[in-house]
C-alpha cells in the first residue's frame, strides 16, 4: 500500500507541475524544421508540431520535452520513470525470493524433500511460516503489476505533456491581439448596430 500511495503522489505531482508549466508564456521560438514569418515584420517563429512531440516522447521519454525546449522537465520525467522502474525491480526481486522460499518449504512439507535447499533461502525469510511466505509472495506479485502499470501511465503522461505543450506553443500571446467595438449592419437582424471585433494579427 505504501508503494501505491507513493505512485499516486508522484502522478499527482507530475500532473500539477505539468499543468503549471502550460500556463507559461512562450517567448522564444527557434527551429529549422518549420518556420513561418509574421505579417508585421521579418522575425521568425517556430511552429511546434504536436504530432512530432508526441511521437518523440513515445519513442524516448523526454525527447518531446527537448523538442518543445522545456529542458527543465527532463529531471521530472526521468525521476518519475526511474522511481517507478526501481520499485518494479524491487518488487520483482522480492517476489522471486519469497516464491523460492515458499516452494522449498511447501515441497519439504508435502513431498518430504531434502532440507539442503534451506541454505539458499534469504536469512530474513527463514523464520517465516509457509502461510506467511505465500501471503508475501502474492503481495509482491500484485505490486509488480501495479508498478508496471504506473510506469506505463507515467510514460503516457510524458507523451500527453509533450503534445499539449506543443499545442500551447502555437498560441499567440503578443500585444497584437485586440478587441474593438465597431458599427456594422446585421443581415440576419436587418438592422444597424455595434459589433465586437476580435483581431488576431
């Protein structure tokens, strides 16, 4: 249960940091793959492609964040995946140890096998009863599934983060955005009036 709560905490932390990062304004855009020119001047801005970011993050975690120029997210991505991977191997090792100890004690009781294999059991597992070993074996087997699921979930969040970040990069946050009130004629209503015009230059 402690490992499950740790995973949920990591997921919540990663998601909150990701959401916070999406609210940042995008100031610099530089790339040679896709470039567009603004109508007002000749400055270039990179077009970040969400599909490219998603594919790169799916192939290698963090590659999409590098593509989006969000280098500070790399320790978060690799930290989350590294911890979940370490927990997976921890559970796998303990599962194998408890399974072996349970099999030895079970075979000794049921099939009256030789007790020479007792020396190969981990010292901390020797005092445990057969029932306790079976319980711990099942617990570690369940935790293996959970840790693998969390690892895949974090990998998926890495892809989602890169995709959303690439989408938000294309939003124009320049001062050229304007909202104006203009008189106009409405063909639908057949009357004159005022209209709100939202301009994106």
